[in-house]
C-alpha cells in the first residue's frame, strides 16, 4: 500500500536517526570510544532525508539516544507539524476570503480570484500569495472539486480480451530516417497491429508516410498471417478515418472502432509495445539498417519474430506472446480461399473521360475506350504498385483495363475522319453534272477539290498539267 508522502518522509528520517544512534549505543557509555565515535559522526557529512543540512551536532545525537532509550524506534519519528493543513504564507482572514470567493464562483480560476481580491484591496497588509500556494489552500479546503453541473471524469478501467482475434489495436510510431534513392534521408513511420489478448504483433512495417495508402498493405498482410479480427481499435488520425478503410472493414465483417479524441489511454498496450521498440530496437540500429526502407523492415521483422515474440511478457503472467497465441488462438478465422483480397483492397477514384479518351490518375495519363468520352468512370488501382493494371468501372461494371498513354505510338494510329472530309469524298463520288445546272462550289471547296484530285493523279503516276494562262492556278492563284 502506498503511504502518504509526509508519513513516508518521517519514517525515512527515523531510520536515518536510528542508524546513527545504533552505532553509539553499541559502545559502552563510560568508554572513551563512544565519545570519539560521537565526535567523528558530528564532523562527517551526512545525507539527511528532507533536509539540506549535512552536519549533526553532538547534543542532537545525545537527544536522539535518550529518546530511543525511553521510547524505542517510535520516539525517533518526527512529530507532524502543529500547523499542518494551514498555510504559513496566507493569514486566516485572507484564507477565509479566498475560500468564500471560490465557493461563490466555482468556475473562477485561482489566478482570477487573486486578481479580484487585489482590486478589492485585500492585500494591503499581507503580500500577494503565489498562485500555487493559494491553489493548495483551496484544495485542502475542499472547494476545488468539480462543479455539480460539470461532467464527471471518465470511468477508465483496465481491460483484456480472452481470445485471440477478438480485438486488434493499431497505431503509428515516428521512426528513424532512412535513405531513399534520389530523395536523400526521409523519416520512416512504423505502422503496427497488435492482438490484445496475446500481445502478438499480427504485422508491423515501416513506411514513408502514415496515410491510408500506407496502412492498408500492412493490414492486408496481417489478415493473411493472423486471420480476421472481430474488432479493429484505432485512433482518430486521418489514415484511420478514411472512407476506404471503413468500406474494407465493412466488407470483411470487421468492426472499426475509433477512440475518443485526445484520450489515448485505451491504446495503452500498443503504446507499451512502442516503448519496447524504442528501447530494444531503435537504439541498436546501425547505418546498414537505415540504408534503405527494405533493410529497415528486414531488421524489424527479425527482431519481432526472433526476440519480441519469444520474450516473457509481464502482462501475460510471464508467458510469451507466441505461447499465449497457441493457447487461445484456436478460434481465429482466416480469410476464405475464394476471397480476392487484392481486389478488395484496391483504391477507387472517379474521373471524367476527356475528349482525347484519356483520364489522369496520380499524374499519369491513361487511355480508355472512345465510347466513354465525356462519361464519369471509376478507376480501381493499387497505389503500392504503380505499374499494376488499372480497372475502369462504369455504371457498376468493369469495362476494361486502362492503358498508359504512349504518345509516340499514337502518331501512327489511324484516326476517325471528321464529318467535313466525309462530305468532300461523297462530292467527289457523284457523277459530273452539266455546267449549266450544277451550282458553282465555294472557292475554298474548289481549292480543296483541286488539291485532292492532284494528289490522286500523283498516286497513279500522272503528272499535273499546267493550268491555262487565263485560269487561276489552284495553289498559287493567278500567274
């Protein structure tokens, strides 16, 4: 049982006194040795509990010896202060004023109470007390308790689930910097999932960010390795508040639970795991371990599987996490073999198809079917693997896989001809009309028809005949 601090200090003082007195009482009172010993003790420096002094007078030692002879160890315990629970710096009259004002205005802070009494002239004969001194006075008077209309403090209790898979907790730890090719040294974030009943790390992995795109691959690997949890307990970070994570958990039948804002006490087990990571792993990392993200994750996996899972855990009554999993992990359900986790974890983004049949995704252009021009489509993709295919979904159906735009290849793709060119071709196919009945074509069309006719003759090996001097040349006008 924890003792009152004042009581504990008085006992420490009594033990110190007894240690000195016992050295003197063990010697004969009439011998010179006791006197020499007392003189030596009075000239030595001592670490006295609760005091800044280091020397003890011989008369003080004699008083302690007489007290111990009459009353034993209890006589060496200092008596409590006669003015205990009463402030030495605040007089009785001023103390009553402070208490009365706090009772009249329970929501008023101690600092504002002191300022109000200063304005009333209450400190004309006494110095203004520090806020901490006034706060102790009001606390001992019992007027610092919560007001009746204020909500009661949260009822927090320790909890632990009985079976593996009943609750997983996830959080993120800011880790060391790692070298990234072409980008220098960047901070790594440890994303971890912990089983509540067994303290088994279902999966943990360092990433270069702490968003949803970084969390979902870790979550997927945890499902493959340790089965489906019934509940997933997370904080209110943006990575855990995403719509996509909620959708994935709902499809898997996992209850996604968010802790209350600014109350991390419910995630104490994973916070304790992070303390172990800092003490036993991060402090022993070498330059080779932080040379790349892959090297750091290999070091992490080796430590978890080689040390952490095989170390007795105080919260498991001395059992190791793997031993406890073997005892209570028989009811864990694993994903069905016909469940396509890769497809389930694909991200989705809505885009409108441009007139050139392209959509943009993360700065990359993709081509889709021409019939989707102007339509809104849903792109399903895996952000962890940028080269993976991108699904195109329209009206709830998978239409095709989008293709990356190849600008050079598009130089040789035959386009659909515009409607104006089709009209010209149809005009060329009509039989010759009589000069007096056929309407004269516009000048621009005449030039275009002449150019097309000349191109056709060139393709058949015919040479252009020069235009008569009195007719304008189709390309250069009048000569």
